[in-house]
C-alpha cells in the first residue's frame, strides 16, 4: 500500500473514535456546556464496549453498552453543572478521573478476555476505486456509521426544531425561557447525547480498532476531540475534517517507521498535539467571534480578544 | 457566614490531621532505622511484596511476575505474598512499597524498569528491608540491602529469531517496540541475527510506539507492518495481546515475548520467549529469609543466562507449523550459546554498513552485551531514534 494511502486509511480508522466524540461534544457545546469529561466517556465506552462484547460475543452489544456507559458518565457532569451550577471545566476533569478509576477497577477482569471484533467490511464496488477505495470504503461498520452521522448532526443542529432549541440554549438561555421551553432538560439532553456518542467512539477504539482493552487506552483522544470541536467552530463538517487530521497525525508515526524513515520518535508522537496548538493559533480570531454567547461565559477566566 | 466559618474550621482540622499523620510517619521511620541497622535485611520476613507496572493478566511481563509470586507463595505457604498491579513508574511506586513494608514485608520486588529510582529510595530509607529491582543496573557501590536481577533475554529471542527466519516467505519480519532502551536494542539485534543465521535474506522492520502498552498504537503499527508485506510479527511490549491477535487475523505468523500467548494465535504462533521467574524468585526469597542477602550474588547486578543454566527467560512452546528440522536447529543453536557461543559472536556490523559492533571471533560477556549494542545490526531496517 503506498504511503499516502496508508496514512489516510489509518487516519480514517484512528480518527473515527475522535469523530464520534467530537460530534457529541459539538452538540454539547452548541447547547452551552463544555464537557471535558469526554475523555472519561470515551474510556467508559471503551471498557464497557469491550466487556460486553466479551460477555455476549457480539460487538454491536458492546457498542450499545459503550453508548450507555458514556451517557452515564456524562449524566454526572450534567447533574453537577446544570442542576447544581458547578464549574463546567472542573467538573469535566473530575468526571475524567472518576472514569479512569472506575474503568481501571472494573476493567482489570477483561484485559485477558478475547472478543469477536467488529470486522472490516469492504463496501462492494466502492472499495475497488483506486486510492479512495482503501481509504474510505475498507473500514469497520462503526466508521461507516460515523460517515452518516456527520450530515445527520448537521441537519439536526441547523435544520431541525430541536437543533434550534439547542443552539438557543447555547446563545441565550433567557430566550428559550421566554418562549416557555425548559432550559435545563434541553441542555441535559444535549450533554447526554454527547456522552453517548463519545462512548460509542470509545467502543470503536476497543472493539474495532485495537481489539483490546487496557487501562487508560484512550490516551488523550477525548481531549483531542474537544480541541477539534473548538477550532472547527462547532460545525459538524469542519469537525469531521479536524478529526481526520488528527487520525492522520496519529497514523503518521508507524507508517513512516515501517518504511525505514527514522525520525525522532518523540517528535513524531508529539505531532498530533503540536498540530492542535497550531490549529488553535491559526484559527483563534475567527473562532473567538463565532463562539456562541452562552459558551463564552464558560471561558470567561481567559480573556478572548 | 456560618457556612464559611464551618468550612474554615473543617479545612483547618483536615490540615492538622494530615500534618499529624505525616509526622507520625517520620517518627516511625526514624525508629526503624535506629533499631534495626544490626539486623540482616529481609531476615525471617513474614511477608514479601511484588509491585507490577501493569495488570497481572496482560499476557506478558506482569503476568510472568504474578506467576513467579504465586510460586513463592507455594514454596512458602506461611508467608504473606502481597502484590500490587498498575503501579506507575513514579513516586507512587515508593508509596506502594512503603505500604507493603508497613504490612510487614521485609522483601520487596520492584519489577518494572522505571521503578528503579523508587526502589533505591525505599532501600535507603529501610536498611532492614531487602529491595530487589528487575531489569535495572545500579552503578557504583551497591547498598547492602539492594540488588538488581535479570536474565539474558536476548538469548531466547535469538532462538526465536531462528523460528521467524525459517517461517517467513516474504523475508520481511516486523518488530514493534516501545523505547530504544539497551535491553530492547539487544533484543532486536538478537532477533535479526537469529533470523539471518538461517535465512540470510531476512530483514527486520522496526516500529516504535513510545508506550509500553497502547493498544491503539500497537494496532496501527501492526497494520502498517503487515501492509508492507511483513509476515512474521514480534514485539517488545508489556501487553502482547493486540499484536498477537492482529497477526493471527491477518494470517501472519507471530513470535511471542514475555509470556505464552499461543492460545490467542492457534495457527500463527511459532514460538517465542517467556519468563519463568519461579526459581529465581524462590531462591532470592530463601536467601533473604536466612539473613544471607548482603554479600550474596543477589546483592549486585545479578545477570544469568543459558551459560549458567539458570536463565529465567526460556524458549516458549513451539507452534503447530514449526518443523522438526527447525526445532533441531534451535536446539543446536541453544547448545552453542550455552557453552562457548553467543548470539553476538563477532564479526557483527551495524546497519550503517561500516561501524563494527563486535569484532571477528569476539564472544562478549553477559555484562558487556547491553553496552555494546549501540546501533541496530545489518538487516534491521530503521535507525535508533536520535536523542
């Protein structure tokens, strides 16, 4: 497989989990809640996904379990932030640590179990196309679902009634209240959906991509997802591009090394994170203007010029 | 106002309690240092502790430690065997060891490469406790209660390389590793040398993941290597399941490391190397219990290999596809290494084509092997990442 195709194909598979989490976080942030616990939801999803897939022998049950686990962890955040008014960023981190602890504890029993992983399914005809075929159409089912999810989330947020309520909650909650819609349930639903999607992303990581569970295996992908959402201005299509960018950055290192190019390993492994910083720097101004008003209050601690 | 005062009082009480707890720690330590300096470290210890960097069923490094710990339990049923999993390679390790010492353990095994600093600190603070570290090297004077131990891992890896060299059809072997530490470089070189000894066209492609166990990175590395036409995979990682399963799924062969993962790859498993710590652990505990640790062979950088007949790293069971002819070749090679030979018997050149790592006819001693493996040997595709 040529280098370019391999990197992009690996980028799609690896970026798939980031994409799920990022789409979920898009919905959540549009509603005005930043969920730094996305990494925790992904971890919970990865652990639950693998565990249930091992118990039932069906990776789809694992994906559902992953969604449930991610949703439950997000509900902790939703309760403390929306019901009790605690700081969003701090609560998100607390949820992350909670997830780390819980998954380490309950996941130990599943490290040595094997599962039937989500098998790669080549789309007939489309996967034969040179270059594009292996990149886009030789993936696992959850990745294909993610392709459909991107326009679905776009339509949901920008063309549906419920999406209007979500965006309204993110801009000015008073507007929603004036029209008689309850704000907290709207925001809570957005957060829960965000958590569920992140959970599915985690499940994709453990049941389709790595075919293993190990403590802390998400390795920061949840945070990358949050960063992607921020610098893509919370729009589903740019978010998808960002997730692909990161997946590609993560796939770069093994692709180059296995061909004998020796680049400092630590530099290679830092590329995804350096790319985040660069993207944030380059896109900062436009991003600042596009942030929903309600969300700006969350970041009030750091002045945005 | 009342809540604020209450909170202030609560915080003040918490601070007081924590300072009290800290100072009682110091007091306890001082007493043990004073009273026990004359006592031989580890003597008649009621408990023994093992700290591991990962989970005990990772099909790898830590599972082997756990199996060794259980062997100690079997040999000394009246002793309490304490194990701790997922102990990170930070100060946390020292805290966990201290906790075990409080529970009565006077013999502690710190089993991960990165636990060395914590092990040294704990050994210095508790002269009556034997602290042994797996895999490290202590330079200079060795304290009377500290020791490091390891086996010559590269010897069975060399033999496993023979299996890979015979099995490969594409002549491309893949090696996934974490960090270019001396042990790993020696392993990769030994693997390539073993393969080349039976198949001069064999080449080893190396990919690092900068992590002892990151399943996603391992999966990507495996896919990348398999996509290059590699048909035998092996690894130097703590958890071996992901790469083993990936090789089996792709119909490639896999050579194991750390533990026997053959049930994950019933068709592709060729063989491998695995730890068999039971004898070493049990003998070390026996020496310490008798109060004979200080000055013993273990109170040093203890390394044994096939030549001593006590290598704790042994060749795994062969897989179904290994022919009798190959098994015989492995046996001959093992015999040679156990007597006068070595996987690194010169002349060996580095893969830059010019640097000579081992001169013609040179058979390096165990103590020199890691220091002399500074570059990858000929046949390894890739370079050691520059600092």
